[in-house]
C-alpha cells in the first residue's frame, strides 16, 4: 500500500487558516463547493469539485504537498504528491 512521504515533515501545530473561505473564489465571484487547508502555510482553497480547483492550483504553484479538509466534522488529509489519504 502506498504511503505519504511528506506527513512527517508538516509543521506542528498546524498553520492557522489564512482566511475563512477561498479568497480566489471570492475574488472571482464564485462559491466554493468545499474548502481545503494547506498544511504547509494555511492557505484555504476550494476542492476539485469547485470550478476554480484553487486548493490544487495552490499545490501546483507552491509545491506544498499535504492539505486537509476545512469542513466542519471532517478530519481527513490528502497528499497531492503521493496521491493518498494521510
């Protein structure tokens, strides 16, 4: 089973979210479907089901590997590099 090779390098504690919603969606007048939190820097972006896919775009531009859901009651994490749940 494939494992994430980046989770151990994440900062502790987690970064504080830089916003309450996806700032790119706000700027573009779109509503995000679900939010994701970058565990390297605290950027909040929308998921791949949102038109802008801003969490994935943030990963592509920054190289930050792991994000977690920023939705109430959810705790899962995703590694963009290894394509696995963390």
